[in-house]
């Protein structure tokens, strides 16, 4: 994989840590928020740590605006303190013995500004993130949302050219998360450099990121815009994240033979042979009897193996083939007497099946 | 199996067990008696000191020329050796905690050896190294005309030799358990290694640094064996408080007791200042 040295961040490297290898190629343009999504242990934090200079790469190189940060082949390495990076850590890592203002002034001071200059830089960022009232407090006296803003202010006060956010909202309770998320989105929009945002929360990724990169097992599993990924997940993990049923199969005319058994009639398969089929759980109709023939082209028997209440609907886990997750209302569960073990019929319209080629991770 | 005969449980004991849980707190007799003997053994001598204290004449006993000189000498030498320990011991603790190199375990064992070494052996060793004919001392003597033994400098060296390991192990432990995430954060904020040490590492371990320094100072203040061996006991020159107490016991028991009380008071203050570190009922860390 060769990439030109653009304005933004170019990461094309391997990081080996114990038995784990992260091998990823990615670019992030200036002003772009690239979301890194993946399960625990996928290598998201390792990637950030390599970009920040806390972990050297084992092979390949990292450049920012064409300048080398790390190059394993040439043996070049810029120490973490020498990289124009702002890092917001998962638990913020605010210095507990310094006040909020001193925390924010830390980076300007460490990067060589005088005491007075650093203080005024800090107060600029405190004002900008609406933290002026908290300037004299210690991190222990802050709420989660406030600590998150202080961490962001501290990272931005060093005037970084690259921003790294490691699960910036995961330490917050659900109540404040949405507010802080909206606020974070505003501040990220003001940032002119590339930004990498690590998260395992798909909603956070969809809201905050311009583009997503899904990491699984140290590799890029899928790359694309949030809309693309939400519509056409490439792996089971992504499908689960965005709440879709995903089937792999072989296209044959207007039909897709599914790898796990069963077949779907679809609207069109294009020229591809190996395809994926995505299906929304709410697009499937459940009947207790075999339905009358209708315009819906796919009908198959299934057995309920589980029911989960999700806010205002009930998610049914059904054994096929093909298996499916289906959302129905609690009223439907009662009226159709749905319970584990019940035999039902499922119906899905061909037009509700999203068919797309497999093995194309929309790499760009 | 049958139900055992009930014992009496007071309402108060019922409430305590209900609130805190757990079984009976009464101590079995085979443990109680030895425990009381241990308490008596540790506490009675101190009570004896308080009983025999010449309360009316303490001021006079302490203001004797020898006592005052010993007090002043002890205070400044202990403080100086603590300062030296901080300046050279903290960097060594950092090296031991944060780097790895061949022979590191051996080095750690060597620098902490004075903790278990009889102090008089330390004194002999210092004398053989820095004495007038010692393998370092002979050059100091012939090149610079410097003679260390039996001078206040020898007192400081003896105290540092014995006390610095206390500071080193305390600080090393703190460095090992400190969250290095803060140091990483500082690095991403542009701080170079020395700035990280100064502005992040040291403040993070400040409580342990303080505790280690107090411990080191207390150990230096009480030093006897290495000091009397390497520095002797010249009043005003090398006769520290513990040495003065030892000699005064024969000539002026009141002064000996008064000086002992001063040392006891200092120890109590040290213990109180270390209470968060030591008296929580946990381990030494």
C-alpha cells in the first residue's frame, strides 16, 4: 500500500506488542475527524499511542504534513515531547496536584513559553471552553463533563497540529454524555488539523466522526463514511454495532444463496458473485401462520430462541435458516403469544435487502 | 451434630456484629497473655523514662554546655545528611525504579545493605575507606590534606551511610507504584524527560518523598554505632545526642534522661507525621 505524503496524517506501519500485531494503513486529512471503531483489543489505543510517540512502530512509517514522526526502516523517531500532538486520554490523566489553570498552562510552559505567556494562553483556552469559573479548582473537584473539557483544553493549549482522543466520553455517565458529545462536536469542528477519535460506541462514532475506520484484530476491517458503514457493514462485528442482520452469500441471478443456509430473493445483485446482504430487524414481518402469498418475496419458517426488551420494542432472536434478529412491538409479542421455542414465519421484501459486494472495504 | 450451648451476647455486642458483621471479637486466652506481655515489654521502659525524669531540672540539664552542643550538632548533621540523601538518593531511586540494566538487582541489594548491616560495621567500613590510610582516604590526605575521620564531616557521612537507604527504598517503592500515565500525558504535552521528572514525577511522589525524608532524618538523628566508630565522640565536634546520652548516663544521669526525653519526643513527632504512611494498619510502603 503506497500513499503520498499529504498535508494530514499518514500512518502506514506495524506495531508489535507481545503477541499482538497492529498493521494498519490510514490517512487523516486536515480538519477531518477520523473515527477508529473496534472491539476491545482491536489495537485502537495502540494506534494512538504509536502516533503520539509513546510506542515506536516496528515497521513502516508515520508522517504528519509530510514530516516524519517515526520511520522504522530509516531508524528515525521523534520523541513524544517533540510531536505537535494533543492527546485526550481515556481517564483524562489531569495532574491531580495542579489546578485546572495550571493543568491547561502545562503544555505552553513545557513547550518553552514564559510563565506569563503560558498563563495567558491557558486563560484563553479556559474562556473558550467555558472553564474560567473552574480555573482555581483541582481535578478532584470536577464533574466528569468538566474534567473532559479541561482535558480537551489542556490538549489544545499546546497548539497541536494533530488531535488524538481516546474514548473521550467513556468515563461519563449516560446523563451528561449527550451534552458533552454535542459540545465536543463543536470544538472538533473548530480544530483545523487531523483528528483521530477512538471509540467503541457506534453512536459516538456516527455523531462525531466524518469518516470511520473499523479495526478488528489489529487490521482494518472496514473504512468509509458513517452512512456507508451503517448501511453496508462488512463484518459481523460492524453489523452488530449498527444493529443489522448480515448474511454472506453467493449471488445467482435474482437470488443470493446464503453461506449459512437458505436463500434470499433480492432486487439486484450487480455483477458481483460474493456478496453481503444486510437486513434491518424492523423490516422483517413476523406471522404466527404461513402468510398468504404477497408482494414480499422472502418467506421462511423460524424458531424463536430469545426475546430481549429494548426500550419500546422487543428484539427476537430467531433460528432459521437463515437466522435473524427481528424487532416487534411488545403488543405483537402478546397478541401472537411469542415465546422462546415458538415457531413463526418471517417475511421480508426484496427491496429491503441491501446487497453489496464482499471483500471491498471501501478503502480510499 | 447438635446445637452448642448458647453463650451470653449483650445488646451492644449484637448491635456491633449486626453493623460491622464478622464473628466474635473476644481474644482467646492463649493469645491474650503473650500479647499483654509484649505490650508491657515495649511500653514499661518508656514509662520508666518518664517516671525517672527530673521534671523540675530538665531545662537546667539540657542547657548544660555538653547537652546543648550535642543537640545542635545532632540537628544540623541529621538535617545535612537528609539533604545529601535527597540530592543523591532520589536520583538513585529513580534509576533503580525506572531503568533496567545488567546487575541492577545486585546494585539494589548493595545500596540497601546498610538497612540490615550492624551500624558499627558500617563505621568500620567507612574508616577503612576514608580513614587516613584508607584506600580513598590516603589520597584525600596526600592530595588535598583532607582528613575525614573524627570530624563533623565524618558524622554526616556516617549518618548518611546508615540513613539514606531508608529514603531510597521508600522513594523507589513510590516510583514503582506511581501511575506512569501521568508521565505519558506530560510527554504528549511537550515535556522533555527532565521536565517530566521535575513537574510530574516529583509532585506525584511528594507524600512518599516527605515520608522517606522524615524517616531518613529520624534514623540519622538516632545514629550511634557508625558515628562513634568513624567519627568518635569529641564534645562539640562529633558527640551527637545518642553518644552524649551514652556517656552522660555515667557522669550526669539527669542530663542523660533529659536528652533521652528529647529524642523520645522527636520520635513521637516523627511517628505522628508518618501516621498516614505507617499507622494505617497496613504494610510499610
